[in-house]
């Protein structure tokens, strides 16, 4: 991050500006990725565990079998899956002696990437997070917007032995501190918001019923539901959309799809049928349809609205006539079909028909992915 700041400032100055013109910075980040460190030394105790990591599958199965498992989603808005931060923390406590020791000594600090960056960049070692990121940990009560003892107990975590980040609104400018070194020394950090919430805000989806979809590594559909959380009965998540200082927090229904752009990367790096990701449309356009090929891109299990953690990626319908173009088109259609399933679930939960969908992310550059097909697989 420090190298990124240095490079960005050098480019800014090469265009005739000065770093002194930069009034403030904000942090946005992937939300569920988990970092733990020793609060005395400030040293990270294990590699960050990223959102799509599946090593927690057995923990999820174990916890789903508990008698109180059915209550969890109504408390935190999230289903039990490998996705959220809580199960990653459980895995760390079970598998790292350094993490276990710090926990037993009461020296363990927890955070998502926003918390870690703020802590390391800050001149006052702030240990904070905003509500959008906190709502992805499974430790936050989605209605009270405070840490929930019952959730810590469910995950067998003694909250008195772990230091959690202070909960803030996404725009509490006085609370995030200032950068302590480098070309932006003393510049204030004035906001923090999770990546998908940042996209929702960037698209100005400020009214209930307005939605956006980010076609990034994964695919994340968020629909503004207003100031009251809507609990899904159709496999979606309830999350904090954004929380601006002086205003009531706003909620969203979210459909999280594990694979979108990472499916294109799979074609490029694993199957070697693309030289560059940008070649996707040309290859998919070399055939008129998928030739009967269907690709279930469950590389990290299936997320919304299915939540099947142990699902595996599968290609169906391959024949001696199958070409690389059919597989490329099936990869695009996999993203569209999953998006359609999420949008259908949103309409059921909200009781509203979606009128428009704002889009962003790398795969939104694909004309084939973005167009409305004859089966209405993708609505844009």
C-alpha cells in the first residue's frame, strides 16, 4: 500500500500537481479477508485468509450441525459459509500456535483489511472499522449494529480475550486518523467503506430498490433496502449498505457469487485457451451459442442463492464437436445465469421488480456478458 501511495503521488506530480493538493484519503477493501496480530508488538501472526478460501469447509459443516445454527442468520444477516470472517478466525485459533498463544494471553487483535491498513498506516495506531465491513464478520448484530455476545459464544470465542476494532460510520472523518509517513504524511483518512458498498455509493444507488452488480473476481449484486434490514428467505445476505455520519445506516440485500472474472482467469491461466483476458469476447463470439456446454464455476463452492460449500466446478455437455469458443461462452453464461438467480431471489424477498441494474468491474467490458439474451439471463 505504501508503494501504491508513492507511485500514485509520483504520477500525480508528473502531471503538474503536488501531493500537497491532496486533502484527504479514503480506504475501500475486500470485506471478509481476515488478519490477526499481536496488539503489543503490532506484528501479524499469520497470513491473511482471503474471502474465497475454502479451508474452513469442515468447520462450517460442524457448526451447521449445532442446534442454534438456525438463529445465526437472523442475528447477523449472513448464512454459515466459508465466506465470512468468523469461521476464518476459528480456523486460525485451531491451527496456529502463535494465534492461539496471543488469544490465551489476551493479546490478540482482529481485523479485516480496512482495519489492518488503518492500523499500519496511521500515526496513532487506530484500531477501527466501519459498519459495512463489520457486518461481514458474523460478529455484528445486524439490527443493533453492535457486537453480539451470542455470536461470539456460538463460534466458541471468548470476546474478553480478543480486541475487536471500534465500530464507526463510513464517514467519521475525525476517527480514522492520519497517515504517518511518506508523501501523504499527515493527510487525514476521512472515510472507510467495504468495496461492494463503495460501488453502490459510487453508482448513487441511494433509493430503496436500486441495485448494482460488480463483475470482478467474484460477482456481487447489492440492492438498497432502506433503513430497515430485510431478512432473506431465498438465499441472500443482509448487510449494511452504507453508514454516513449523522444519518441512519442504510441496508442492502446482497447476492454474492464466488466466480466471475476468476473464471476468465481460469480459461487464461489453467486451460490456456486465452492469451489475454481481453480476448474473451472474440473467442466466445467465434461460435453462435454454447454448443450445449454448461459450466458450473463452483471453484470455491456455490455462494448465493445456493450456499453449497462443498460444490465443485463442473463442465457438462462436452462432445467431440466442442470448441474453445463454446467453453468461453459457457463461462460467460455461468456468470449471467447465477446473476439471474440472484436477481430472481431479490425480487421474491423485496416484493419489487428490478427496473435497472448499474454494473461495473472487469467483466462488464464484455459485450456478450452485458447484452440481454433471448433467455433474459442477464439484466443490465
